C-alpha cells in the first residue's frame, strides 16, 4: 500500500508529570522478557526460541491496561488517523506495552501487523481483527539515554532497497508517533542510559 504519510507525530504532547507516572507504575510491576511471534507459548519459550529471539529483540516489558492511559492517548490517535488521511476503521486497543531498553537492548526491523487476523472466538474484542494503527510514546527525556533511535523503513515493497529514516520527532519526552501497523520499523541499540516507551496497537476489521 502506497502512503502519502507514513507517520504522524505530536511533539511533547503528553505532560512530563504523566510520563513520570506511567514510568513509576511500570517499574512497580514485574517485568518480563519481550517476546515476538516466533514464540509459540508465551509462558514457556524454548531455549531455541530464546536464542532466535535474542537476534531480533532484546528488552523488558510490562503490560498495562489502565483506562486513564487510553483516555489520554486516544484523542491523538483519532486526530492522526484523520489528519494523515488514513481514515482506518478501528475500535479496540490492545494492552499497552511499557518497554524498558537498557544498554545494548534493541528491537530489530519488524512489522506490528500479522499475516492473518486474530483467531480467538472467546475474545470478541480482537477476534477477526488486525492491528491497523500503532502508537509509540517517548516517556524518557532524550538526555537520559544515548542511541535507541526509532527508525522507519519507507520501502514500498520487499523488493526495494532499505529506505531507513530516523524518526527524530519521537525523541522529546512526551512525544507521540502514530503509524500504520504494516510500516516496517525498529529501535536501534541503546548505548548508555535507559529508554522508556509506551506502545499501543489499535485493531479493526481487515482492510477490504
């Protein structure tokens, strides 16, 4: 799909106090190793899966679903969806992923969207739906860490050469970036300090 806008941003949109509250809440919870779709059983990944995972992703996460967080972020998603001209139909947000990137931690090139819709008849909030809009929020002050650049790959198809671009707009604390979940992106290794972020995936029925 060719896009006029690959992402939409809001610089320093979330007040520093709220960013700090999210960080505080996240650090009070028990974190877990960040996984990807290669792991078949999230509760019991195999040694082989862990080894393969380390080549793709290395970070720690905490899952959050506080209504106060969605209330703060949803207006920005709706604005971005309209202003960027995507106008995607979406109606549900997955649990927020509070992510901790320490020194040498990263997330390689990936897409947030999956090849097939969710298949979970017991959960109608997600069943038959796909990730359409991804949101990442910078909770850290940019002086608190080095490295950890958030990058997009703007190629139009897999046959084209990587067209990576650093998303500088996400660096200031409280900044929000919204983008279609099928846009390829990554987080480069943090070289010093700690980078905290919040990610939210927003679902809707498959594109027609």
